[in-house]
């Protein structure tokens, strides 16, 4: 069993209150994680940050009873956001031509196309990683936590965190080759 951090304990209490119908808990929970959620979406170069954040929150509220109180709420939200981004990309690929999307971007068409392709490949590759590896990668790169902080948050020895981070990078590298 992973030992919960003080932040996780507060989040778990808020999720319990939300499940019990206490609407104020939703606002408190979102206030704690909205900046990280929006940053995660923004880092992918997406323009629809507000819409994607809103859809992520709605999906979280629909899934609140499935959330196990043994994982990070932030990681759960980021996983939902990742799925929302994938859905959005698939829909955009059908609805708009690449030329229309490129014309809207200030970057050169080649740069934007390469960036979009790399982001899509990364999102797909991350989704294929085992949960324990994906969690360490997300905490390290998106939450900007050190390996020691990740170990504290997940209740893992520093060596385990380092090896999971290394394995995750190796698997991502193999997926990209």
C-alpha cells in the first residue's frame, strides 16, 4: 500500500465529500489542481485550454465514484485530460485539414506539423506505458517533482523511483524508434 502524502489526504477527503453530494468540495478540489491541469494542456500547444479543462472536469465528476482513494487526484485528472486530448485530436483530424490548422499557428508550417506529430506520438506512447511507469514520468515532467519528492509522494524508495523513471524513458525511446 502506498503511503498517502498530506496533499493526497486532503484530496481524498474532498473526493469523499464530493461523492456525498457536497458541491463546495468540487470547487475546493478544482482550485487545488486547476493550474496544473491547465498547464498540462497548454504544454501540448493546444489552443482550446478552457474547453479541454472543462471537459476534463466534467469527465472527472462523472468518474468520481470510480476513483480509488489510493492514487493522486492530480494524476487521475491528468490521465483524463490525456484521453480528452486524444479524443480532441482525432476529432480535429477528421474535421479540419492540416493546412487550416497550420495557417492558424504563428510557427512555420513545418515546425507546427512536426510538433503536433511528436505530441501525438508522445501522448499515444505514454498511454501505452504501465501505470507505475507513466505515473513516475508524469510526476517528474509535468508536476516537476524530484525523484526524492516522487518517492515521498508514492511511498517508494529512491532507487525504485529512479529505476522506474529510467525504464519509462527506455520504453518511450523504443516506441519512438
